[in-house]
């Protein structure tokens, strides 16, 4: 994995060690939204987005032992309702070790509650910017690939293109999590020189026709693609044109497969679904 843009921040996470062979990545079925849970073999946990409501609490309750009421890192890709609302419930109900997000400002009650909870609970906060590296273990790293610049305090017309993009690397296994970025940001990433090649792609923007261009897909060249979208959602996600571009890739979708769990030993992938 090579970053063409210099390392700005290296955060070494030091957590309680537990022994396990497999990295686990769960794409939760939370309806029309994103929520992805990562657990490293040593027990370190990351939650990327929380979906549109409190169903994330049910999903975490099923995934975690009843006594586990903490999450080491939360990543908010961008402050839209289908990503942030569930995280507010998580902040209320779990002890969170750190939050990573862009700091982009959104004039909504959900965004205000989000920032108030982080402040009230004194949760350490990192503003996401390309070049940061998060170590979940000596062998497992999260690379922040986007945004290229500090966006904290800014109010943007299109929050989708300000989504945090991260790549999870464990040995030879690579996962690319893309938030809701659209074709303009895809183009910037594809032409940046960053190595985007990944075995698993979280399909961009729920499979919207505004995203997942052929140019970007060619750079990522995934074996597996996962679409996070609600069953019979009003937006028509995933769009047929996106499914056409994904036709030679193994495609899973929360809207049809339920929760999608991927296990990796750093070499191979095992995919399981709840439906």
C-alpha cells in the first residue's frame, strides 16, 4: 500500500489485547444507510457510520458480548442523516474511545446533538485528512485517503464529496470504504497516484448513478463489492447502470442479503450473509 501524499498523522491505538485469527468486517443491514463494524483479531473495534436510526443498537447488541459497552473508534464519513443519526444513539449508549470525522458543519439538529455529545463526554476527536494512519494492530492499518485537505468548520453544498474514505489493510487483504463520494471525488482519487487496489469495495453512495464510475472501478479492481441500501428504498438504489458495471464482480447487498459479514486471515476472504 503506497500513499502518494505524505503521512500527516500516525495514531497508534493501544487497546486490550485478545487473541483471534480473523479480521471481521460487518456491513450491517440498517435500512437506507451505511453502518460498518470492524473487529481486529486483537479485539480492537471500529464503527464506520451508524445508519439512519437506532437499529444500530440492535445490531451491536447482536454482535458484541452483553458486557462489552465500548467501541474504540467511531468514524463518521459525513454528517447526513443516513450516516450520523445512528451514531448519536451509539454515543449515548457506548463508551467511545475516539471519533474521527471531517469537522464539516451541517445546520441540523442531529449535527448539533452529535457535537454536543462529543463535547459532553469529552471524547478525543481527530479531524480526518489524507495521510493519516491508524494502527488497529501491528499487522492491521486503516489509511485515510480522503479528504485531501482540512475541512473542519466548513459548510459545503455537497457533503457527499467530503466523505471520509479509508482503506483497511491486513496482510494481502484490502477493504475500501468510500462513504457517499461521487464521480468528481472518484476522479480526484483515481488520478492522485494513490494505490486504490482493494479486494473488497463498499460501493459508493448506496449504488447511486452519481457514483462508481468505470474509471474508479478499474483502479480498485475489487473481487467483492457490497452495496449498503434499504430494501425497496425510494431512491431506486442500486441503480441498474451501477449493477451493470459491477457484473463481473461478486456483489452483495444489505437490501437483499441482510447483514454481510466478511472474515479474513490476511490472505483469503470468507463471506457470510444473514439471509
